[in-house]
C-alpha cells in the first residue's frame, strides 16, 4: 500500500481555519462605527461638546471617530454607548431583527478594526458572531489581537469573558499581569482597569462582552 498517497481524515488545520488571519474589513464596514455614533448622538440631541463632558474624551477625538479618521477600541465604544444611553451592540454591529442567531463558520462577519490613540497603530480586528439578535445585552466576538506597545489601559462598565484560541495573550488587570496560552480563559469586571493584547505578533480570542 502506498502510504505516501494517504491523507489524514482529521483536518489538522481546523483551528487555523476557524480563526486564521482576520482579513482587513471593507472600508464601508469600518466607517459604519463612526456613522452610527454620529447618528445616535444627533438622535439624542447631544452636541460634541456635551458628549465630551459626559465621557471625558476630547472633542477632536470624538470628531475623528465620527468621521472615520480614528477607529475606537471597544472600551471607548462602551463609554460612548453608556453616555448616549444606547445599546453597545447597535454601535458595534447594528440593530438586529431576530430572536436568535445561528452563525456558520463561513458566515462570520469582520466588522471593524481598532487603533491605538497615540500612533494609530492597529490594536485588534474583530468579527461579530451574533449581530442579528434584537435587544441583545451581550456581544460575542472573535478578536485578532496585535501587540500594543502604547499599553493603553481601558476601564468602563460591564463584564468580559475571554478564551484564547491561538497565540499568547498578555492580560493586565489592575496591577496584576498574566500570560494566557491557547485554551486559557479569563473573566473580569470591566470597571477594573485592564489591557489585553498579543504578547508577540498576533493572537486570537473569543470575547463575550456584557455591557451591564
């Protein structure tokens, strides 16, 4: 029997296929985050000056977010959604219209990327796993993390659960630091200053965020 011609029945690249490199999203998807924030702010009758006072973010930063010049991180979006009394999920992936969602592997939608405040370096890219559910209070995402040399801590309302799919993740919660390998997980209150990034190169995680 020619063993060289045999192929394994198990797809050894399954987990690579599941996570892989998240390709850069289409520009229209990136721009939607800022457009949604702008739409909600105007619906609420809130000026940029008022939103700046409510969140502590500078007016210039808020303007850059709405125009699509700066891609906010999830913590920033959460603070904005709280200030405007709007659902976090509406900003991240839009308003759903279904009672439940089944997302096949090839149907995962890359919806946005985020950059650091200081040098606009990409920090992570994420896929939404259940954007169709209406009135949801959690967001489930597959996130491709990059290194974050700026070490920008995030603090906001809510709770977060993360499960490492591949790579090594650097997680800082308050003054404690952890290195998480594939298969490791963490659950923490988002009101504690925290930072999550790839320790080196890239890493992928499953993240479930409850906005509180």
